[in-house]
C-alpha cells in the first residue's frame, strides 16, 4: 500500500470512528477481509485521481476497487465522514485556528453523468443534469458545512438546511459553537425573508443587493469561499459526479473537506 495515500495523522483520526469488522465464520470463513487502512487507500486513490472503481490498481493500492467501494458504502451509512470532520473542526478550534465570526456561503455546479438522487437540470450548463456542492466556510476557508443538492435548487432555499449541518464545535471552555456571527453571501441570497431568518438565529446577514451597481465590497471577503471550491476540485472525483447514490458522492465530498481541515491543522502546529 502506498503510504502517501493515507498519512499517519489522517489514519489516527479515522481509525477510532470506523465500525467494528464483522466476526468471521468458523466454518468456511472465506477470504481474509481487506484491512481498513488499505480500503481507505483505495477510496483516497479514486478521490484524488478520479479513476473508475474497477480501474484501481490492486498492486499499488493494496485493495481492489470493488472492496474500496463497499467500504465507502458501509462507512458512509455508519456516518463516519461527518464525525471525522466534526472532530477535526474541534481540534482546529482548540488550536485557535478556526474563526467563525466572519463566514461565507456559496455553491458550485458539477455535472452528473449517470443521474441519480439530487440531480436536476443545471441553469448554468444548458439544462444538462447536474448537482450542486454548497459550502459554508470560516474566515480562513475552512469548510464548516457542506451539502449536495440538485442543480436547479435555488441557493437561498438551501441556506437554512446548510446552516443546520454545522456541527457542535467544541475545543474551548463554554458552550460549543454552531453559528457564525456574520455571514457573507452574493446576490443569489438577496431575500428579506432569509435575512430575517438569519437575524432570528443571531447571525448578521451581509448579503449583496440585486439591482444595484457592483462594488458592494463583499468581493474582498467572499474570495475565501471561492478558494475552497478550487481545493475541492483538485480532487478529480469531485469535478464530475459519477456516483448515482447521492450519499456516496456526499461521503467523498465530506472526506475531501476533512482533508482540507487536516491541512489547515498541520499549519497550526
């Protein structure tokens, strides 16, 4: 197995979250189970290179693509990836490397070649089937929340569900943080109804107005949410959605966000 696919610091954080392996039968036990770290290496290989699961090189990775896909399915259904991201966000807050006072929200379209759940005609790609990645990031571009929706779902209607996916972030004394203090957004979120909803949650909305000249100044701070999308799309499997199952594509999306959080944590030491 290639050691660079699963660094030690990533494995140390993933291993405690994995469900226990099923017990082997005494009679006719079958082949030995692929080690979890090798299966994670197979998932990471597909996430980074974008190859089809059947094309994963067993000799290099130490795991077949089918076994890696099955482990991705099992771990996604067990809720491993959201818990991994929440644990990393807690470590970042403890290291004073998380700034939730100023956050930004945005979405990015991706094509969905095989259809499936959360797929719809994309308004920016000639109505071709697509999905949308949605992010809330802190001042440094660290992903706090991520969701996957159909390509035609309006940004503003997904704002509250996206906010609700921010985990309880511990790491310091006092109550966990779950909300930003100020939220920056572009003109797609310019609805007074949602401004009121943000105020009720104790969040100050800083949203550009439609129908006014450009130059609101939000571009000076909103670039922090554009950069994480570039980071995510360095993972080639996320540039185009190939998974028909929405939960599996979101599992890969959550894993990529966790890797971004881990990179940020490394810089804090």
